[in-house]
C-alpha cells in the first residue's frame, strides 16, 4: 500500500484549523465563565440600561438587573458558544480526515453534512430569535454604558438577522458533501473493476 502524501496547503489548513479550534475553545470557556459569573451574582460596574417595551430600566451594576434578563443572557451565550464549538469540532474532524487522505470516506462526508445542517440551523434560529425579540421587546432592547463615556450597544431587530451569508455557506458545505458522495461512489466502482 502506498503512503499518502499530504500537500502543504492541506497541512497548513489542518494546522490553522487545529489552532483556531483550541483558541475558540479557550475563548469560549473564558466568555462562558465570565457570563456565568455575572449571571449568578457577580458584579459588573457601569451604567446598564434596558429599554423593554418603552420602559427604560437603568442599573448601576449588572447585579441589580432582574434574574430573568441575566439568565436569558447566560442562556443565549451558552447556546451561541456551544453551537460555535460544535461547528468547529466537526470542521476539525473533517480537516483531520482530509489531512490523512480519507477524501472519499463516509466519515468525511458525514462531517460535511453535519456542518451544513448546523450552519443552516444557526441561520434559521437567528431569524426566529430576531423576530421573537423584535416582536416582544421592540427593535432596541438594551444599551450598556461602561465607565466614563464608553458605550456598548446591543441592538436586536429582525432585519439584522436575515443576511444570507451563513445559509450560503451551509449550502456550499451541503453541495460539497454530495460531490464527495459521488466521488466515493466512483472510487468504489473503480476499485471493483480492478
């Protein structure tokens, strides 16, 4: 059996994928710990205002915010970070299989399909969450002002969630999985004729 030679470009992409997977994992853990600290009683000083249904609620500390808002932010952060982690995990597995030369293996194709399904789910969840938040709370939910004059503004509305970029990437991965499937069938037919 001949030894597989991995092209340098694939080796580089494999290395970059591993690097970003572990970097994203580390940042996600830190962000999750930080949001958990805030949601479960930690302190974040600065003026925090929530504009819900036309009522402006101003808090001097995140600790003073209602538990429902803190739990919602923590749950949203957990959902986003978990989804990003899972997508990176499947992409890392996909690149490992490509690096090993298993281009038309069933595991490689399953990883591509899973990535496409997850990205499509992210796209549709973003639309649903954007519409629900806009209907329930209006286009602008909260504005966070920290320190002297610096502002972090979080604005949720339905129009910011309808960009098709994620869906296009999901469709590209889905089409690639079908191309790889056809390649696997051709490889199998070729091996049977030899």
